């Protein structure tokens, strides 16, 4: 593995033999970190938003699971 830092980015080079599933999980985590890096939200606000989204999803999809 080789890690190189330039003035604009960090470049990580891995051998082609690296497992794709683990690599995808790492990429997903890094994407999340990049997307939330400027967030001012508190953990409480994030938890409330997640609960609201889950509640709305369940309301919309409940019929698909419970008959």
C-alpha cells in the first residue's frame, strides 16, 4: 500500500488483490466522512432525523410487511 498526499488530495494505492467487499466498505466510510465533514449537526439532531425518517418509511411501507 502506498499513501501519497498532494496539496489537493490524498492518493491511496492498493494492490489489485485487495478484497472488493472490504474495499467497498472502506470507500463507503470515506464517502460518509467527506459528506459530513462540514456538518454542524449534533448527535441528538442526527438521531432525531434518523428516527423521523424511519417512522415515515415504516408508515409508507408497513402494508408490504404486515397483512
